[in-house]
C-alpha cells in the first residue's frame, strides 16, 4: 500500500510541476536502452570522445592515460551528468534511511541504496536517460559527484583527454560543455527536487550559449523522447535554433 501511495503522490507531483520521466523506474533498463537504441551507430563517450564496442569495451584513445581506476578504464559506464546525490539527498530515505531499509542481518542503511529501494520518484529521476551519458569508467569514477567549474591552472588528468579534476571540482573538455549545460538546465526545469546554485546556473547558461548543439545531440534527444515519452524543452529550443541557423 505504501508503494501505491507514493506512486500516486509522485504522479500528482509530476502533473503539477514537471513532465519528466514517468515511464521507467529501472536504472538497469535505462542503461540497456541507451546502449542498444539511443547510442546505436554512435559509440562515442561524452568526456573523451572515445569509441567503444557493443560489448562496452573501450577502444582506448591515442594518448589517453590514467594512474587511477585502471581496470575501469577498459569499459564504459553510464554517467549521471547531474550526479544522483545532487537530487537524491532531497529525499529523506537518502539522508536518514527508512524502516524498509534493513539488511538480512538487521542493520539499517541509507543513501542511494535506500532511496532506490523505497522511493519511486527517486528511481524515475535516476533512470532519466536525458541525464545519462557514456563515459570511460575511470573518468566516471574520478569525476564522482564533483561540481563542474573552470580550473585554468589545473593540468589535465587523462593525457589526451582534456578532463581536469582537482579539489572536488571538475572541468570538462570544451567538446562536452554544451551537452553538460543543457542536461543541467533540463534537470533543473523538469524536477522540483533538483535546483542549481546561482553560480552553477550562470556557468551552464554561458556554456549553453558558447557551445551550441550539433546534429547528434538533437538526434539523441529525439531517440530518448521516443523511448521515454517526455519532451525536453531545453533541447527542443536548442535544436530549433540549430535548424534555423543551418543552411
């Protein structure tokens, strides 16, 4: 009964505030659809533009290096551009746990595992494919849940891949900044549980202007809409500008 009540409550919330993902609560299913349907014919990672095979094995880019998470550098993972913690902590189950979050040995737990178990709204946000991108596993691991910013005095961490990470901050390569910005703007406009700081909003709005969409980004949004069902007003606007400016 509790799950039914929470699901109904979420549907009311969605109808009142936003039109996000309301169809798929499974993060695993979202990843399968992204691999087999959304990224079919475009096996390129977000941060390093690395190619990968259908079995998720990375074709290591020339000059790519890492001294950490070396094993994870061999496979792609699906990165939450807006980290799950950024919206997950708005749920009490993440912060405090829940009466249902008890292990077989009687120990309580909280965090992502608990929110995923008991909160339908969290599961829908976690599985929103507009917020998921392929990334080399090592880059995903080291980016963690760090805030994006500019790090002009920080050297790159991955050789030929111009991703910088320092002091719990991350600077993505220029090629990824527009996609990152429009993902943050989408999540902020769509889910009341997530809101950007003023500083982050200013940066993302600047990146949105500086790094306009390319055809693939619009194709990706169209494929996700066909599978997930909801519009992405941020991408609709950006792709409309792109079409208008394309000869």
